[in-house]
């Protein structure tokens, strides 16, 4: 990062830069930003404690939600495999 | 975020032979089952919905353009789910708001199998989820629990991907605002 960008990042901490980054944090964590913007957001999250903590909250929330998914029952998947195989074999009664 | 529903110019049409249908759908069965569970709210109806989806997909295989098979299968699942609702309540047009209201009035009680299939969420997660509107719960379930992309969730719900994103972000902001006041939140971090 060039020094001018770095100075700008610190000067604007808690100000307009944080507001702008705050709008992008969730899309960043979902992998929806283009690489250039993602790099810029990552650098800000490393440098700004408040925005970094916001991102940590969302990461924690996403992990907690993903953990509730549980396992898909193997017997259900096996029955669905059988149906797909019957269809592939041309058994339209399946 | 790129629109996953639009095949790129470089995309080459890939046809799926009916005889290889099982190999084609096999990698997608777990996510189809999860999404069906989110739509049906119980595992028995979820399996019926996936079966219906597979039969429809097999019959419509010649219309598959080769791009984004998971999104294609999820769109078929959405249509199958709408048809199931029409059969159960003939004369009613499918309306998400009406369905949401029905769910609110008469939430489906989870069976023992449902409880076993789902990991019990931490109480603070369950509490924060329960405070969301049904529309917000839908997007949180599909993206954060079932693992769909914004575009795939949009295909399932029949709404633009931008709407999925705005509902999801609003839902997470509300959950976070609630959770950061919860005594167990900081202890879990």
C-alpha cells in the first residue's frame, strides 16, 4: 500500500471511510466483492479496530448459523440416489 | 457479484445424457435436501419435494442449457414447491406474504426426525433467529445455514438477488444488534 493511501486510511478512521467499509463488510465476508475492493476492505479491517470488531461479530454469527445445519440423513440421500438411478435407467414409474 | 443465471458468451452448451442423470444430480442431492427442508419446514415433505424435483429435472433434461446445474435444479424445486402448495390449497395463487402469514399462524411443529437432523443451535442464536420476520428467516436459512449463494437463494425464492442481499444484510444487522446485548455472545467469541 502506498504511504498516501495509508495516511488517508488512518485519517478517515471512524469517519466516512468506516461508513463506506461498514456497508461492504457483509458482502466482503460473503465473498461477493471484486478482488481490488476486497483487498482494500481487508486492509482497513486490519488497521481499524472498530471495523475489525464489527467484522469479527459477523464472522462469528455466520459460523454459528452454519453450525446449525446439521448432517443430511444418509438414508434419505441413499433413497434419492436410487430414484435418480431408476430415472437414468429409464424407469419412468420411479 | 456476477449474475450466475446468465451463461457467458464463452460458455459451451453441455448436454446431459439421460443415462448419466444419476451422476449429474448426485453432487447436488445434499444441498437439495437441505433447501427442501428449509422450504417445507420438515424432513418428510422435504424428501417428497426433492423426489418431485428429480422427476421434473429428468423430464426437462433436454431444456437444461449446461450452465449452473445447481441453480437450475433449485429453480425446478421452487416450481415444484409452488405446485405442491396449489394442490394442497386449490384456488389460491401462490403468494409469499400469504404463505408467511400462514406459517406465522400455524407453524409446523418439528418432528423427532427434524430435531435429530438439525444441530441444536446455541440458545442465543435460536433466540435471535426467532425475532426475525419469516422473510428474513428464509434468506438467513438459505444462505447462512444451507450454504446457497445470493443468486441461488434468489432462484429458490423467486426474487432478485439484490433483494436477497438487502434482506440478508438487514437480518444479520438485527441479529447482531440483539446478540451483542446477549450475555453469552462475548463468552462465545
